[in-house]
C-alpha cells in the first residue's frame, strides 16, 4: 500500500475514493486492499419486490 493511504482514516464513500484515485492520492491496488477488509454482510440483506400496479388508481 502507498504510504499516503490510511484505510482507517479515509471515508469509504465511493465518490471520495474515485476523486482520490483520479488525483493520484491512492491507487487501484489500495482500493482493492480496502475492499478486501470489508465484512461480508450479505446475510443482512432483505429481498424487496415491487408491485407496479400498487400505485395505479
């Protein structure tokens, strides 16, 4: 990892990461390392279905 990048102090917001990537403050490798640290929370997901006819009068 780049010495300019500290995963604990940077926001994980993808807009901020994208800006930092484009400005050369972090590398794609840094982002991939950050993503690997994220926990898998798939079991917390809830399926949502939309009924298109619900809002029709």
